[in-house]
């Protein structure tokens, strides 16, 4: 996966590159897809999805984060993305083929939207265990659940002339979609 530029940041950090790889792999996007993202924040997932999908709609409820997304999209020459300032599920496209939830706010309403509109691929990333359990139940209740994957990444750094590792918190990648 080619590196992306994120010269502009938001208070929340971007989804780590390794987690983006797993997330986008599970979404299995192609150039015919309309991808929708809830909670674009820095735009890291939006940029990478735009490299694979034909169309992208990114929803962000915080104006300053939406502005950060816009700047990072421009820094990566992304032209196939539409940005929407909204509290999801408002603003989500009914014709989306794939949907990513980068946070847990309003996720039950977003999952209702996905089920009602037959969105075939839905992925949600969660960092808190209790939220992951609740989200898996919500996916199951809507007949969307396929699997959950725990991603644990450690990144190397130099320590006394050798390599040591810092571990990041695990991320739970919940995968599913409408049949």
C-alpha cells in the first residue's frame, strides 16, 4: 500500500496504517464501488479508500475535523470524494456498496441504515473491549455480523543501538454486511 500524506492533523489520531490495511482488505473495494465513511477525522481512511473505490462519501460531524479531512484529501490529490458535515446516519448515501465506521457514536443508527439499505460490506473499528462486545451484538441483531478480528501492532524503534518495540492498543475490526 502506497504511503499517504497527512500534513494536517485533528485532535484524534488517524487510524494506523496497519489497521487501515486490514480494514480496507475486509472492505474489498474496487473501482465500481461507492464507499461511505462515518467519522472521517484526518481523512486517512478516506484517502486510501478513494484510491480503490470509484466514489467516496465521507461524513464528519465536527467542522474542524471535516476541514482537516479536506486539506489531507487535497494533499493527496483525491478528487472522487464528497465531504458531508453531518451527524450520521444523516448524509449517508443510500447507494453505498461499502461502509466504514471509524468510531462508536451513533453506530446502532448507522447499522440500522446499513441493514435497511442493503449495504453489502460494513466494517467498524473499535478500541474498547466493552464497545466491541456491544457492537458485535448490534451487528448480529441486524443480521450483519460476519467476523471480528483483533489487530495488535507493535512498531520498532532504536534503543541503545538495537531495535525494540512499542505496542499500540489493540483494535477490534468488526466485519459484516447485508446479505
